[in-house]
C-alpha cells in the first residue's frame, strides 16, 4: 500500500512540475487539424493541450482551413501562416466569433488571414501581413495592430464595430462598407494605404479621450449618396481625401488639412457645428458652393483654392491669407479678415463681415453687416470697373469701416 501511495505521489509531483513549468516558461503548441475546427479542443493541437496564458500558438501547417475562437483565449505569442516554403500552400484563417483573444505578440503571414466577426481582440503588438477582415466585434487595449502593405483590409457587414484605446495602422489597400466604427478612449486609426469608403457610415466618438483618424495616403468616398460622417473625433489629412460621390461631413471635430481635398462635381464637404478646421494644403472642387461651412470655425491658411465659390451659412471663416476663392457666398456667420484681403465676388445675404481692409470687385449686398471693429481704421474698396449692388429688404448695417470707396 505504501509503495502504491509513494508511486502516486511521485506521479503527481512530476505532473505538478510540468504544470508549473508550463505556467512559468510557456509551451509551444502547433495546430494539427487540417480540416479546421475550434480553438478550445485539445485534440486539435500538438501536444494535446489548449494554448493558455504564457504559451505560443502556431497555426502554420500547410493547408486551407479555419480555426475558430468562441471563448476567452489568452496566449503570449501567436503565429498564423508561415514563411517556410514547405508550409506555404493554402490559407490559414483565424476567426474570432465571440469571446476574446488577448495576444501580446502576434504575426499573421501573407498566407494567412485574421477575421474579427465578434467578441474582443486585444493585441499588444500584432502585425498582419495577410488579410484582415473586420465584420463585427471590438478592437481594444493599449497596444498596436498593423495591417502591412503586403496584406489587405476589409471592413464590412452591418454588425457594430468598436475601437477602444488601440492604435490601428493600415498600410494595405482596403475597402470599408456596411456599419461605421465607434471609437473611444483616445483610439487611433491611421490609414497609409488606398482605403475606399463604399457606402454611408461614420467614424464617431463613443466617449473618453478624443479618438483620432489620420490619413497619410488615399482615402476615397467611392460610393453612397449619403454621408461619411466624422463625429467628435480628431481628423488629420496629410495626403489625399477624395470625395467622388455623396458627402464627407465633420461634426464636433478637431481637424487639420495639410494635403489635398478633391471633390467630384456632385460631391460635398460639410463643415458642421462644433468643428474647428485648420485649412492648409489645397482644395479642388469644380462645383460652386460644394464646400459648405455650416457652423464650423475654419482657419484658412492656404492660397491653393481651386473652386468657383465657397458657401458660408453659419460659423466663422477666419481669413489668414490675402488670397481667397473667386467668390464667397455668405448667408450667415462671420467672415473675419485677419489680413487685408481682395476677392472678385462677394455675395452677402446675411451674416457679418469683420476685420481688415477688403477690396471687392463685385459686391452684392442684400442683408447683413460690415464691421471693421476698429473705428475709421479699415475700408471696403470697390475698385474702378467693379460693381456694388445694394438691394433687397433685408436689414443692412455698416460699423467702423471708414466707408466704401468706389
């Protein structure tokens, strides 16, 4: 009896050492079921154990199959696909349908794919060199996830998508359709690839520190007659925002443009209430009044504006350069001149012109006010050959300008 007990004690001691060793040092487990299957089945792995915290999970064996996660999973390292020529055939797909996947370090090779369909993916440092398909669920955590230029990005489906705290970098060509993304807690979305917006949806704040959307390459509103709405976020365009159809709208945003804004003749850019835009770079918009300032504060610093006219219906347009568009149509708000300015045509139907000297070649004044702010110091000038038409029943007021020199 003593010998039997002693034997069991030794067995338990060895198993205990194995378990403790695995917990401290971690094990390396390889997926072996080439027909695919669920993550949490020990028989799908070699050795036959489910990867746990501290382990390295390898989904590298050649073949086309899908590994599905539906529970809470945490591993130290994850590798999907392989750079080894002997294991390069087929596409290994890892799909998170529910539950969670927490992975401090991970690589998805070019012959593999990662799909987030539900649950929460929390990466520490995850690089996807293959395909990333986001059809639902959440990206979360203080880490970073990168879709490399060798990969592809697909954001699609009607399911809700959230981005919380994570830094998400895309360098691949990609498409975005279906539902929008709710971002929170200072999340960062950086596009450095060709990203096509196919439909009408939003990138909007869901609370916490202001999320950021930074565009470093081509961001294209390619389809959909409605809006791509940026709401409550920071937006920075460093390269090209192309609006081929519909509208790109910014509401309650902190925005900066250092690149190009390109509008098709049927497309619009709406700058709505609560938005502040540092407007540098350049603008190309062939249609009149398709850039609409509707409650925003726009700080204009660029001289590169190729468009027949801008529309100011409410908000403030701060003129910080003496070069402007051919025509400004003002139906409300304030056009504040911080430097002497010349414009070919100015149609004031309501609102207020404030600030420095202004030369207007063709002035139509139906209503609104002219306010130089400093009595007698500034002038409205209509040059020789210009026109000044003051008409209509709307109230008109001139304050502090020294008068119109015609």
